[in-house]
């Protein structure tokens, strides 16, 4: 996962800093293209937070001024960032040589990272698209 994250950081030109002074897991400051990660949280939570904030940098950087203008825009941007993080985690999982798509379970995947089960359809859709694009007959409905 680290290589994937480094590639995204380089492609977006995002700065990343770690601090024990922040209250949330991570923050994205679009005006300076900087992500600050809470150094007090476990390493996996740092990676998840970083991927989530990279989702904001990737999808919302140009429109980030709208983040707090309405609840609907705020919610959409948070959903998009969370889905970005989930997709990147799945990409890493599917590239693992020991990965077996026939034993993949979307609920177990989400629970293993303590993610909201409302994202199960997103996981299933991404997994289906991933394998259809590789001409495999695995569908996750």
C-alpha cells in the first residue's frame, strides 16, 4: 500500500506532515495542498486517513471552497473521499499474489478496516468492475 500512496502523493504534488497536535485523524488543506496526519493514531488508521484526504486532494482540490457551503456538498465530498480510499485499498488487495476473488467478502473487508457497512455496494461494484475489466467471470452481487 505504501508504494500506491507514494505514487498518488507524487502525482498530486501533495505535502504530507505528521503532528500530535491535531484532533481528528487527518486534515486536508486545499489552499496549500497539504495533508496533516495525527501521529498519535495507529499506523493503519494513519494510512486510511491519508488515503481519505488524498481522495479530497484528487477529487475536490479545485472546489474545496464549497466544502462548508452546504450540507449536501459537504456530504458528497466526504462520500467521494471515502469511496476513493476504499477503491485504493481494494486495488492493493487485488494485487496481492495470495488474493483469491472467490473467497473475498465485502462485509469482512469493510469490518476489517472498521468502515461503515453502507459502503458494501461500493465494494461490490468496484470488485465486479475490476474483474469484468480483466475478463474474469466473478461478479459480487
